[in-house]
């Protein structure tokens, strides 16, 4: 169990891990993620340290309700070739 999962459970936050390795295809993984989000009535998806690409079915179902949080101090330097979507980088003073 990851330290983040352990902290969440200790705080009483429900957790669920879906392993892409256990599912045969990317579509199967994304279907499982979408089903879990919907079954748990999740309103907002926050990707904190998530490095995979979400499937179009998840993106469509949660349009404008997905937040991607980068741990880097300057996201302008951490997004590379092939990144897509709407990016909001706050301007510096």
C-alpha cells in the first residue's frame, strides 16, 4: 500500500486501486475507472501525480471536471511534447 493510500485510509477517506496490469486492454482499464467514478458518485477528478493518459470515455464523462495537479514548481517546464488539453499556467508577478 502506498503512503498516500495509507494516509487517506487513516483519515477515513475511501480508497480504491484499479490496476491496469490486471486488465487486458487500455479500454478495459478506462471502462473500470469510469465505472468506479460513477458508482461512487464522484463529482471532481483530481489527477495528483497521475502520469497515464485517461481514455476518451472518462474525459467525455467528466468534461470540465478533471483537474491535473503537477508537483513541479514550474509546469511550463514540465509539460512535454504530446501533452494536450487546456493548460492554465498562472502568470508570474
